[in-house]
C-alpha cells in the first residue's frame, strides 16, 4: 500500500509518502513569514499553502521515487486547524484522488500526533494498547486513553492555554522571537531549573491550566525589572530553565495521577512540545523512577508533519474508512 499524505492545518505545508507503515519521504515547508508578526496570520498561511502545496507534494513523490499512478490512496488533515489552511490541503487531496480514481481518507490531526508512534522506524518501539498519550502542542494539551487505533478517550485537557502557548507566551515576555518554545528549551539547557520558583496552578482531576503561569511570569519579570533593568538579559538561561521546570512538573503531576487512576503504565508523548529536551529527559527518567514504559517520537514526527497523517491513513486504508469528495474540513472536530 502506498499512501500520499497531506498536512496543512496550520502554518506548515507538509507531504509524505508511506509504503505500508514505513515512511519513504517526509517533506515540510515552514512558513517563516509569520515570525515577524509574532504568531500565525491565517490569511498569509492559506496563501503560502497555495504557493507551497504543489512543489511540496512533487518533492515528496520524487524523494520516495514513486509515480502518482502507484498510489493506493490520498490522506489529508480534515481538522482541527485554521479553515483557510485546511481547505488548501483538502481541495488538493480531493482533486488528486478524483483524478487518480483512488480512495480519499480524512485524518484527525490530533489522532495523528498520537498514532505517529506506529510509524515503523528503526530503534523505536510501538506502544501496545491500552496506553496513555500526552499530546502537547501549540493548540492542545490532552491526556488520552488509547484502547485501539480508533478507540481513544480524552481523560484530561487544558481549560485555557495549551502547553505550546505557555512556552511561546513566556518567550514573548522575555523578548524572544516567535515561536519561542524551541528557544526556551535551548536556553533552559544552560540554566538552573531551581533558580526561580513559579506557583503551579491548582486544577482538579486530570485537567490542566496554563494561563495563570504566563501571568505569574509576567508579574515576576516586571517586578525584577524595577530592581534591575537588565534582569532578563543577565538571567535568560535561569529564567528559561525555571519556566521549563515548572511546566514539566505540571505535566508530570497529572501524568502520575492518570497512571494511578487508570493503572496504565505505558506513556506516549506527541505534538510539537514533545520535541522539548527537558520533557524527553524527564520521561526517560520516569522509566526507572516509576517503572513506566515511555514512548518518545523521533524528532521529525513531533512538530507538524505529514508522515503522521500517512500512518493514520494507512490504518484507515486497511479498515476501509474512506470518504466521498463531499467530505468537509473542520476547524474544530469531534475527537
Ligand atoms: P495543534 O497540533 O494543537 O493543532 P500545532 O500543530 O500548531 O498545534 P505543533 O506543531 O504540534 O502545534 O507544535 C508547535 C508548538 O510546539 C509551538 O508552540 C512550539 O513553540 C512548540 N515547541 C516546538 N519545539 C519545542 C521545544 N523544543 N520546546 C518547547 N516547545 C516547543
Ligand atoms: Fe500539530
């Protein structure tokens, strides 16, 4: 089975070709245009997708050394995401499936962040059902109980900001460019995680809240700057390390509770923030500390990519979950 997968939910145009559960090519065109605006501008994102989609798909087919006529199906991201961005991918997928007379498969982007673990990749184990998935990305923070490829239940989620937003907004307060998450990670590796303490939010059960942390950081910085105008410049590494440490503690507290409540000790992380080196290291330690088995995706399958759409496409192909060309994109989508 050869699947062409297209991902265009936010600001990256991505295409991948899979042979069964193996990735033959995985191409991503990042839209750098948004950086100067400090966030994704939806109108510019859909325009850039229109410019990028044909060359990105061509590159994915070329790198995989596959002709269009060999494809078994086209998979695309149905949602969640920005409507104008999603429409570019879905329209292209529909036209190509129609032209090639092959099945069309719609994929939920959040399922894909989780099921990316089922890509066959040397040196990476696949989780067994049931497992817990912690999806941490730019728009979501969820703990999901995964009982099967299409049998997933959200057991905890954020009540306000996503973890990625917490990273990006904290970075913005420090004057770091968008997206700040990777930069906070970089500086945190050079700093002392215990240098400054930020109070953790009190949220019942398995849900999260991150908006209070951002405010706490803002007030802390403003206060310190009154005493020392160069406070940020002189303490960037320690501030970043302390922010990252607090975020990791918030995530770990809830994961521990989820393990206690479900009895499931297999934990898989996914989404852009799972690229974070501190989170990766903490989860690895948890294997020894708590006897968990943890699954950390290959770096290129953490932030938005089409290979993860392709692996869901492959599973849906096997179970013949196909769509007609009247399938619609959804900015918000039922999990
Ligand atoms: P969603 O998947 O919820 O629709 P998205 O697709 O925009 O959102 P992703 O691409 O999965 O999000 O993740 C992007 C987020 O990951 C950004 O907030 C970015 O700052 C964050 N991020 C990426 N790398 C790191 C890192 N090393 N440390 C912390 N955050 C990171
Ligand atoms: Fe994503």
